C-alpha cells in the first residue's frame, strides 16, 4: 500500500502539519483522473499493490497513472 499526497516536501510530523502542508484539491483531481483511466485509488489517495498484480498489470497501471497525471 502507498498513499498519494500533494503538498510541501517538508516532513509531516503531526496531523496539523499534514493539513497545513497538503493540497487535497489537487489530490482529488488526480484521484478523479485515475478513476477516469481505470485505476481505483481510495478517495484518500491510498493505492494497494499485491502479489496478485503481475508485471503486466503494474505496467498498464503505470501507463494509466502517467496519462492521468498529464491531464491535471
């Protein structure tokens, strides 16, 4: 699992810092774009990868991720 986040590169050391240093609107634009490209992260930007995802699935997902990023 990994989580997507846009914002300041400064370390996040508290919930307050997370709120102050993040760009949730940009994250939602990416989440929407990913879903338009068939990638299904959670609304919080969580992405799950498991052993069930073979190389082909990972490659296709990365291509779709790049395409989604290009739209935002």
